[in-house]
């Protein structure tokens, strides 16, 4: 178990992501923020949702 870098909750970094927003957040964690594996699925989902709404550089 690992503690989330943002919210501090414990999570399993090897658990599969089940939501497209979580997958988008994981992509952003690896490509933009360099914190892959450090965020829980809920925080990845929040980041991914915001990224899909506001980061136009990912549109293509």
C-alpha cells in the first residue's frame, strides 16, 4: 500500500484503473507531472477529468 501524494489516503498502486478519467489522469501523471504511481485512483480521476475538460493540448 502507498499513500497518495495529494490526499494522503492509502491505495494499491497495482490495482487496475476502471474509469477513462483515471486512465487520463495516469497518462498525465506519467507525461506531465512525473508523479506516476503516487496518486490514488480518485485523485487520478479528478486530474483526468480536469485534463479532459481544460487541457486542449491533448485534443487530437
